[in-house]
């Protein structure tokens, strides 16, 4: 189903491998790979773990599994053998697709039969693969719905030539950067997870490939603006998502890229990538503003359990691109919903114009003497300080207040902690001012480029007592 909605005018480019091919050629390789996988024992209703290091191979194997009738479990190709085994046990996968030959654990006896639109098609892992993996399951119908909404919201002109810098085992990369562009008939340039050395030529690559669109994370832009020369041409549209974006960082990205059409995006793997996004030039653009939903609806869950269309509360989402659930986790799936609404775990505000602004994650709130302080609020505040490049706030035990506000920061210029706190006191309420600051060389991130606050807390405490 999803392969059928991809546009024949699309092209795929792997600049590292020096490969460029049209979608028609790529589609034939998908069909041939599907036949190979079926002959090797992969049958309808099974699932296989995809861990191919080359992006074209990774994408081909996902689509080929669907043609063979199997669900694809997308993982980071760099995970260890032990982690892969753990994912296979947790998902019931019968094969691992890496650079070796297919190695199914059972043999097929039936003829090949492609997946139906409502069969489980794709599982994306959203938690560590060393413990109990948490996989989010989508059908081709939910993926196709998200892709269609994305193309409608962005437009085919902006998607003409797109650069994918995100990993393909990440929904933001696979669905937002890959399937969306291919459905729009664009040229997709696959350059996932560029190294530090490669990042030095990011700007020239944008010019060389005449990139019109890309979507990435705030962390990507921190590196790009520090290491790469600016591109000479401005992209038509830039998306930034997967982590909170402060208004100062938002403006800095716009200044560096040369376009004001920079969008602060909101998305979740549970909703198959983007929920909505706001442009820097939109009225009311500010820390955390993500605007109106792209299809479906946003609401809030009040403390009394009522669904609110305006105010502040936990963000609720209804969308045609909703997951079917968490793989093998029925209780967790039930708990994720309030009636027909997905409970996002995010705190947000919806104004009279129905625009959504994110405040923070509920589980990241710091309880300062009974006052709840969203950690993301502190992140965005600190990143507005001219000497702070990145920040990550977290709570520490406090014998009086219960929790104290602390933060790890990466500096762009020398500054003392007292002056940062004084700067914060002029701009936020007293209970939100960090009482301890830890200076790190970098903010730790997981393999999907996301900040894990527990890991940041551990790194900060290991670095010393803070100031």
C-alpha cells in the first residue's frame, strides 16, 4: 500500500556511495529483494529486524518485508549483537537483516502474500534495547495517512530536493524525511548521521545538491552552526523537531540558514512523526510554540479529567496516523489513551486561536516545594543566555524543598555560575532558578539523538559538585 503511493518521479541519492537511482529502478530492487526474503523463509505474518548500515539497503529491506508480508522492526545498525538478540526475543522476530544473508529461524511453506493495509507493518523502538524494549506499531494505513498529511501541509515544491541527516530507524527520519519526500516526487539525498568531520562540509553539500528542504533536531544545528560554513543558497523550508526549541535558537537557525521559513515541529512516534508545526514568522512565535495540528485535533486533559479545547494541561492528540499500540504491551497501550485521545505526556497550552505551545514533559517536572517546574522551561531559558550553547535541567534531592533545580550546561563563552543565576532571576520566577549548575563539554544523547535526562544527571554528578 505505502509503496504504491510513492511518486514515480522521485529519485534517491546516496552521496557517500556515489549512487543515484529513480524510484522505478528502486521499486524493482524492492520486489526482487522481497522474493529473495520469501525464498529464505520469511513469510506472511512474521517480523524481521532491519539493521542494514547502508541507507538504501535499509529502506529497501523495510519495503521488501512488506511485499513479503512481514513486519519490519527498525533498529540502529550500530547496536550490539546482544541488543539485537534482545530485540528479536522481545518482538518475536524470525530473522535479522544486516549485511549477512537472511537468517530466518523458521522456514516458510506458503506462497508470498503482501501485507494488507491494516496488518502490523512497522515497529519503531522508543526505549533502550538493553532492558525491555518498547516498540510502537504502525500499519501501512497509519503511515500513509501521516505521509499524505505531511505532503499536504508542506507542499511538493518545498520537497523538491530534500536532505535526510537523521537515522532511518528514527520515525522523524524514516517517515518525515524519507517517505514524505518520496510520496511528493522529490529527490531524496540520504546522508544520515553525518560524522563530525562530515559536518564541516554540510553547508557546501547543501549548495552542491541545491537542497530545498530538510528536517533535523536542535542538536544537529548546534553542531552545524559551530563547524560548517554557511550555505550560499537558502533552503525553502527547514524543520526542527524531536526536542524543545527556544525562540533564541529558532532565530539563530533562521539567521544561519538564510530563511525565515524555519518550523518548530511537534511529533511523536505514536502518531507516525509530525503532529504539527509553527513557522518563525507566525503570530505569537515563542519558546515551544508548535501551532495548529496537521490533520486530526489537539486538546488538553484537565486535572478533573475533562477534555479541554483551551487552557493548560496534558496534551491530547487524535489523528488518522495513530499507532495500533505498543508491541506486546496491552496494559501500557490502554494507559496511553483517554477515550479516543492519545495521552502524550506533554504539558501544553492551547490559546483562543487553537495554537498549541509545549511547556514540558510531565515526567520531567521538578517538584520545588510543591511548585511544579517543567525542566524544558529551564532548558529554553538557559539557552537564551548569550554564553550558553546548550542546557538540560533536572531535579536533585533537597532536604527542605523536596527537589532542587539543577542544570547541565555547555558554554560558548566563559561565565561564572553566579552571573547566570542572576540573569535567570531577572527573567523567571524564583523557584525556577537553578541552584546548581554543572558545566559539561557536551550534553549526553542516546543513539536517536535525544537527551535522556537521567543520563545527563549522572554525567553532571560525575563531573564534580557543580557551582
